[in-house]
């Protein structure tokens, strides 16, 4: 059984200690317009969340198998000698599971933006390894944040199809998920680009 969000180590959603995102809600609105996120996408995303949250551990198995099968990706969860850090992978997995749920169910407001800024900093050299107190690579290259949109999107369809929804509804859920993941990955790139973002 999954932990509640309050018992997930390092899950600080809504904490007063989080830095305010340099991305404003107006910036977010423009970004949503840019990815063609419409009213129907919000409903489809909530529907996708019901399906994906029920299969989150299986979905995470797919994603972790993908990362684990690529040395250049698993290196960012490994020691300098290349040994995967099991506790680190487990803690990230718990937060990753909650991220699936949050993506589909949380309001996209300033609190949401602030937590995504924290996620961004945890990929960037600013805070990589700090939350979990590990000795791993100092930063995940920005190129992998953008490239990871594809596997994180392509692999959800078989799970969405399990819902028994029509092909049209599955298409709508996957498109809404794709747009949501693209927005978040774009937000996570902000610390790498700074003011140029």
C-alpha cells in the first residue's frame, strides 16, 4: 500500500520552507496556452489520474526498468563508482508515485509552482543529492529532462487502455497527460536557464 503524502520522505508539497518559484502563475498560463492545454484536458487529466494512480506501482516498474537499462540514466542514482544507490532509488520512487497523483489532481496554483521549482532544483546542481543525503552525480543534464517526456508519455497508454474507456477517451487522457508532462519538464528546466528561461 502506498504511503500517505505526509509520510513520504522529502515530499514537501506546500511547505513554508520551499522557495517561491520564479515562474509566475501568469507565466504558467502562457505556457499552458503554448501546449494547447484546454478545458477538456483538465477533465481528461483527472480521468487519467484515476486510472494511473490505481496502477502507479506497475507504471513505476516500467519507468524504473527503462532507467535501469540505460547506464547514462541510472548513473544519476548511483555512487561515483557506478553502484546504484538502492535507498535513493526507493525514496525517489515514493515521490515519483505521488507525482503521478499530483499531476492529475492538484490545482496548478502558486503552491504547485513552488513545489515544481523544488523538483527542478533537485535535478539541478543547486540541490541534487541534498534531500536524500547521497553522493551521486552533481546534476542531471537538462537534455534528459526534456527527452524523458517521451518515455513518460508513451508508456502510459497501455495502462489507460485498461480503464475500458473508448479509444477517443484514451486518446484524450494520453494527450492531456502529454501536455501536463511537457509543462512540468519545461518548468524543471528553469534553473538551468535562469533568467533566459
